C-alpha cells in the first residue's frame, strides 16, 4: 500500500493544479446530520465514484491489455460535502486513478480501477465487464454494453456504492476514435451513525469522448453527465 500511495502522490503532483491540494477535507458524518443533506451527499459522492472506462466500444482482443492512469474532475452540485468536512470541501472533486483493462475471447473485456482522492479520506475501487456486440472495422462502428460497480472505502460510518449499465458506440478513423454512450447509474448509501435512513437514486448518464492510439500509448478524454453532476476525465494508457 505504501508504494501505491507514492505512485498516487507522483500522479497527483503532475496531473493536478496546486490549488486543488490546498486544504484537507476528510469526511466525518456527524450524529445530527440531516436526512436531506445525507441524500445530497449520496448523489454527489455517487457521481464521484461512478465507474468510468474512458475508452471506446471497440474491444481490445483476447491478448490485449491496457494499464493506465487517469484523473476525473466531478462538480459538486450541492453543499452536502461542505456539511461533512467543516466547510473545507472544494466545488470540484479531483479523483486520480490507476486503471487496467484486459481483453478476453468472444469480445469480452474486464476492467478495474482504484482511486485515492488527494487531501481527503475518499477511496474507492470499481470493476467493469463489457461485451462488444459489434467489433467495428472499415466502414463499421463498434457497439458495446457494460456493467459496472464501484464501492467507497476510507470514510467511517458511510457505506456507498454505485452500479451502472451503459451502451457505448464508437467509430475509428485511423488513430482517432470518437465515442458516445448512454446508460443508467444506481447509487445506494447507508450510515449507522445517528438516525439516518438509507438513500438510493437512479440517474441517467450521458457521455462523449475520444481516444487517440499511438500504438503502445493511448490518450483519451471524456465528458459525462450523471444526474446533475458534470465530470471531465483524461487518461494515459499503455498497451501490452
């Protein structure tokens, strides 16, 4: 774990603006937290931990594997995070991640991600299984369906998870591949602190992105809107 934290520190130092790392905003769930604030917190943090492949629909192939680092910036649409961080929370949460995708036979892919949000106790990990109905090719797009799941860790008295189902369409033009997708995301949050009741929400997700393939190196950028929350992601991947 110590080596992993060092890697994240290096990623954060190069990828994030210095002002983002200015204040600590560890989440502490107070005993007297209002139910409406808790509901808003589940929505905002659910959007942060929602799984993002940041990749087109075209499958890697059964021998393909991509290791990557990426950063997602997610807007906070309520003041709920302020209420549980003594007012230190930023309006945008930056989540650097380590990402891996592995191609399997029959156009199936598996993905996994782990994130440590700087200057906070927010940690999460997620996984994805993807099936490409269409592989794509000359004159043909690629079409894939993904099932995703993410879990928050590191925050006491808060259990939060995100599950999603997405349909992604992409078309390669030489080294450039734009893609778009739509899906549904479910957030579920619970706390044993105080008298809080569990909260769950289902949100619509839209995404647009592009991937540039330089052979062994990929660059990708993506925008998504999950409920009311906008997120922007950038990814650097290495193919093996």
